C-alpha cells in the first residue's frame, strides 16, 4: 500500500475498523483561545456570565480564515494521507445552498464555530443510542452516490475541550457499513431528504460519544451517522466542521491496489470488496457552483 506521511498504522486501522481516527495537537492553543475569545465578542456573550448565553447552541459565520497547511500542518498532512494526495482535492471555491455555510474550500479553515453553550442542560443526560433524536448524514447540497466527491470526509476540529456530557458529537460507527451498502444498492443515488435515518440507525449496535482536547482533529468517514448531544456541564464547547471536497469522485476500481486512497480502501472494506466498478445510473446533482 502507498505509504502515509503522518498517519500511524493504528490510525489507519481505526479508520478501517471504526470509521474515524484522531490526530492530536493540530492547533496552536494560543491561537485557538484567541479565536474563541473573539467568538464570544462577536456573539456579545460574556464567557464568565452564563446569563448572557441566550442561545443554547449557535452556528456561527466565519470571521477569520487561514490556509490549513499553515494553521494546522499535521491536520493537512492527515487529510492528504486520507484522500491520496493534495492533487486529488478540489481547488475551486464553491458557493452552495446550505444551512451551516455558504462556501466550501478544502484549503481553508475558519472560525465558523458550532458553539454549544448549554443545549439540553435542563434535561437528564441521555447517552448515545438509537433512541437519541437527530441522527443524520451530512451533505444537504448534493445527491448522494457511493463515490460522491462533494463531502469526501466528515471532520471535527476542537477549538475548546470537548468533555463527557459537554456537547460531544455522538457517532454510530457501524452506520458506515449500512450507508455503504445502501448507496451501493442504489446507483441512481439518494437525495438528501430521502434517507430514512431512523430506520438506518435502528440497524446499528455501536454508539460512541466523541470527546477530546483543544487542538484535536477528528476525521470520520463521510457515511458516518452522527448527532448533537447535550451539554449538561454548561461549559462552552467550540468546534468546526470544515468540509473536504475531491476533484473527482472516488475511484473504487483502480488498476493498482497501491493507488487506492485510504478513503477508497475504507469504503471498499465496509462493502467487503477489494474493488468495485461503480457506475451511477442517474445524473450527479450538486446544489453548488464555482465562485467567480
């Protein structure tokens, strides 16, 4: 197999076995704190006065932007390891129709925080399970195929600590296999609104609460179902979900095994295949366009 610049054997195996991996210490803590402090200012919230935190969770627009390779070189190397090299990433900035962001740029990270202040703090803690509401797969801006390029990786950047019961993302690792099978059986693709997530999550047995420290970078397979959780600690949790876009759809039938990216290897692994000739039977629809 093609060697990796930064990923360890354990991280590679975690992506294949669990659908995600963690890269530690990817951010300068001083810069992270500066951007978080600025986020409080932008919201008009006092970090020391919970009475000013009027919304329990906020999806913020960006204010600062920096190239990923400068801001978080370890994270950038991990992304390139997963997709098979920088040359496979989309270079154009895309304008999209999305509730959480208006442009996509794989080469930039920003402070478009998802800030969880006290979501669900007034209710008893509910651990991750199929009974939790809100399970979903990201990608409201394209028709989903097995090899889709529009959201090649699901990522989480921790700009603050993410503690147990402190608003960590819930994931269902075995959902990756269920979604892979579903998309393989539907070469015509699946529209974002046509996924039956409650039916899918009922087929899953593994549920986890992601936690971590400021600077952690969590990379998940794009088929991973996930959900928001409660922040019963009432300690603000700041994270971002920068998307990663491929220049071309995944190639699941490369001539040389060594040319498969880790993302492609994992997708085939969850299907129990060494390679697969996947041919969409319907047009690819993306609700985005290059910014001019």
